[in-house]
C-alpha cells in the first residue's frame, strides 16, 4: 500500500467513528476502583469570571442528568464536560433541576480539598456560610480548600476545575461533615457515551467520613492519531 493510500485509510477510519476516536476522557483512581469518564458538552455554564458556580448552572446540569435517568438528589455527582471554561471536571452535590433558595437554611456540609497545576481556574458555590480559600503552593501547583453548605431538597452546591487541557492531573479529597441525608453509593462518577450520560462507578465515604481520588485527563485518541499522521506525512515529504 502506498503512503498516500495509507494516509487516506487512516483519515477514513478516524472519520468513521468520531464518537469514539474524538472523545477526551478522565481516568479516576481511588481506593474504591478506577473509572473512565468520557466528556459530554454543556456549553453555556461556568461563564462567571469571579469563580462562581451559579445555582442556575447546577439546575441545568441536574435537569440534563435527570433526563438521562440519573438520580442526582442525595448524590455527589462527578462528571467531565465541555463548558464555557473549557473541558471541566465538575462536582454537582445534591443536584435538583428546580431550586428554591428563598428562606433556605444549610443543613448539608461538604469539605473539599483539591489540587492541580496553575494552568486552570476553579469554580465553587454554596449557600450562605460556605467558604472557599485558594492557595499558591509553589512549583506550579494550586490548592483550593472549601466548605460548601446547602439545603437538602431545596438548593444544591458545586465545585469545578475548568480548562483541564492545561492542567490534566489533580487530586480531590472529600470530607463528610454532615451529610445525614446520603445513603450508600452516594458518590457517583458519570460518563458520556452513545449520546447519553450513565454511571461509570460509585463509591462511599469511609467510616471516618473521608473519600479521595486522583484524576488524569487522556486526550482524544483521534487527535493523537491525527498528530502522528501529520508527523509521518512531514517526514515522508522530506525523504
């Protein structure tokens, strides 16, 4: 087979399966197991320049997930999706599609400690009483510590890292401060494949009320293949 025909064959294969070949995903590593989370698209959220993960954004995410049959009430849901902040790792906590923040009183509290490199931005929110602190740890590493509070069944909370392409690895530590409404399998990792969201894996807090995981973003294999092909083509022309 000539190089030209080989190149055409590769391009044909790439274009034949875009849903598989052109999907970024994140590998989650934790004591409860390893999970692959493929990215979806939720444009129009995480567009606040002041690190605010708006309650309206949380409503949109809850409605999308509920529409695909995923329960979000009483769950800590993690997902990978493209937003206005780029490819984002999102935590949606106790998500409900229609919130009512008037006269709400926080009765659920979650502690978060998350690290990644300094190439990305963070987003967090919660009811009155929530607090988030950012630290430059040096060596190109940043740390966010947060305590998020919300009213179970009335409001929700969220945390996200944006633009994972510039900061593809990180860690997340969760601390169950007062999640009395949550049962088993309260932590869920979601993936987007075959045009819908599904649960890739579940986990629980330890007896000490802690749960930790690390993540690594894997670029779309199709993009890697195209880059490789471009390199082969460049070398071929120089021969």
